[in-house]
C-alpha cells in the first residue's frame, strides 16, 4: 500500500492505474497452399491472448479491473526489413498494492503509456524509492536474461 496524505492524516491506499499496451503482430506465411493470416489478425489474436492471461492468471499485489480493446489495429512499415507490422492497442485498468507491483507492466516491450488514476498524490520515502529502483533492476535483468535465451536459440 502507498501512503497518501488526507488533510493531516496519512492513510494507506492502493494505486489505481491505466496502462496502454500495443501488441505486435508480424506477418507469418501460410502453410502449403493456404494463405497466412493478415498482420492485423495476428496482432488482434495476440492482444486477446495477452488480455486473457492478465485476467485469468493471478499476480500478487495486482488486481485486474477492466480493459478496452475497442481501438482498431494500426499498421506500420518496418524500414529495416521492409515488412508490415501491425499493433493492436489495449488499455487495461488495474489496482496495485505498491509502485513496485506496477513495474512489471511498464517494463514490458508492449508498454506505451501509463496513467495513475488514484491517488492523486503519494508520499514516497527513501526506502520506498530504494525498493522501486531495486525492483526495476530485477525486472531489467530478467528481461535481458529472456532476450539472451531467445538469441541463443
């Protein structure tokens, strides 16, 4: 729980936040004579899969409130490879016990935007900031470890 100052009182509160992810869909050629899916379809399927995971897999310190997947996928052209890449946006509203619990979401590749809905102000002590920075370092290391495993395959 984060500390919030209400008047002269300091109370504990959860953080309600909205995060936007843009889930990536890349072209995959079809097998045999059948055509593959469009990049937009792949991005939408990825978005639906990730939303289902967030809704159904419990994460300690985080609760899932709502999601919005009404935005249409958008397509960009990757200049380095010349391929089309689609992104399917999703806005997810969640509650977290601490700022450290939010870090796993903002360190994701799909992360685009964060909006803290409640509380409007928080008190952050030195030890709170130390824990936040330590958690960021842990998350960065785990992301780098995953990336190095992918490269070695």
